[in-house]
C-alpha cells in the first residue's frame, strides 16, 4: 500500500494533521517578535584619496595608510586591499 492509498483510506486523520499544522503555523507567525525599525549595521566604507602631483605609491604611503589605520582603530574592522589607479587610490571595504 502506498502513501496515496493510505491518505485516501484514512482521510480524516490526514485532514486533522493538515488543520493542526496550519493552526500551529499561524500561531507561530503571530507570536514571532517584531520591531518596527530594526537596527541595521552598515559594514561597508569607501575611502578615495587624491593628491595632485604625487604617484599612487606616495599617496598610499603618506596619506592612505594613515587613513586606513585611523578607520581600522575607530571601527575595529579591517581594511580590504586597495585598488590603485595612476594618480589616485580607491579603497573599498
């Protein structure tokens, strides 16, 4: 005897199980805790450093590394690798 035949043979039991499952689901849905305005923590930052006349390596050494350290200490996070272009450095977290 397969499952379909059993369900048709004992249809009152199947109906009772479906009703109980639906009632339990609705009760669970309405008992879930909700917040109107949940806190959202943004864990992404973009730091772009420009300095006319300096190479990207000098800007990184003199300015960007200092900014990275200040951001890292202030946020407790870590900086992702830099994206270098000629003349400026773009940091994306």
